[in-house]
């Protein structure tokens, strides 16, 4: 089998699994995820933004490298470029679509912030918070746009004196966006710092100069974990800054190597960010997604019973298929499609 059919087989199998019938491949989870993506897309005009849409859209901003790879793979197969892999004709079209794909996740989050600003009561402090959050994503979009318009793909600091004004402006926006996002992570998404009571006259000099401390209400027992998260998040944010640039930025380093390394660091950073973001939202209702601060215990087991019945295939549906059956059918359809593609192009 030709080499180019192996990744295509994986893609086809995954796509078919996404549309598999009820009773297989975690149907309820797939339906929930797809409906959440739909709510993210229509955020400005759809229903009010919930925490789950906010969270998933934030995760999407860390997946720009993956989304660009999906775009490249789609063009690679749909244009027939796989028949002549040495051709460079695909790079021109990819150079145009990569900035758009990079900007889409930040655009979705910007629209969510605008919608939450609109839904917040007039005169509430919450409205200013949403505007400040929207500005963070505006900076990300400005960095992506300026890199695409100016065709900036390398950072040659040895020749920084020869940079044109546009490139200097792009780098300045990139630095500002990274610093703004890092500070927002620590203060708003994680709430790591809380202000101490007004220091007395005999208080230590450190308390007088920096009257802030690590928040007391924490779930994870290790204080070191929070300090490590604050420090490592800075390194991760630097990697994130390179992922929102449509093309590689390291001079002398192949684009595939640099983008892959930065993407891995960013995904690890986002995983760590998720732990603290969910913890802070759970403990303090920071973004006011809940009408009450305390989270009650889930005493109603009806939803769990229904889920268990669906998983076991005992939900009374005569058309429910087992996961093994669907997987076999999925494999047959995938192999058939690969054979058609192979014989059509050879």
C-alpha cells in the first residue's frame, strides 16, 4: 500500500467514528462535544456562554498547530498533491490559509467575551473584566495578522538593527500579547495572588512593598505545585507565542521541528492550566458562571443510570450497535475508500 494512504486511513476511521450511530463510540459524549462546538461557533448570536464553551474554546487556542496540520492534510489529499509529493504547489495555498486557521480560535474567544459583556448587567464590574479579556484576544489576533501581512517567519536577533518598522511592531505586539496573557493566567484564570490586609507600621518590608500572597483557599496540598505552575507557565506562554505565528520563527531550524516542539510545550502548559483554572472556578466561582458559590452534591442518579444502560446496550433500542460491530464496519468502509482512492490516482 502506498505510504500516503496510511495517514489517510487514520483520518477516515476517525471521521467515520465521529458519525457512528447511537450506542457506539460514546455517542452521548460525541453529541455533547459537537453541540458544544456549535455553541462556540455561534457565540455572538446563540445562547448564553457557559463555562464548558469557555473552557473548550480556550483549549482550542492551544491547538492552532494541530488545526493547521488538519488544514494542510485536507489540501494535500483533496487537491491530489499526494500523487506528486515532491511538488511545491501546495505551499502557496497553505501559506494563505494558515493565518486564517491560526486566528479562528482567538476569534471565537473574542466573540464569547463580547457576548458575556452584552449579557452582564449594565454598570457591573464584570463588564470591564470581559472587555479586558477581549483585549487579550485582540492582541493575539493582531500578532497573527501582522505576521501574515508582513510575511514575517523568522526572528534574526543578530540583525535586529536591520528590522523594518513592520517587523519591529509585530515583535512588540507578540511580546505584549504574551506578557498580558501570562499576567491574566496568574491573576484572573488561576487567581493565585490575593491581597493581604493593610500592613501595620511594624510589618516586614516585603509585606509593605508587595502586599500580595498565594491565595489561601486551595485544593492541591502542595504549595510548591502552585509556584512551579507560575514559573513554568511563563515558559509555556513563550511557546504559545510561537504557535500563534502562522509559520516557524526560528532561523536555521526546520519549521516542522520548531512547530512540533512548541506545540508539545503548549499542550503541556494547557493541561497544567486546566487543573488550576477548573480548581479556581470550582472554589470561588470566579467568572460567575454559577448563580451560587457552593456546589451541591449530585443526588439524582437518573442521568448516570441512563448512561450506564446506553453503555451496556440495554436501553431498549433495537438498532443499537456494539462498539466492536461499528469498528468492524468502520474498518470495511475505510479500506473500501482507500482502494477507490488508490486505483483512481494510480
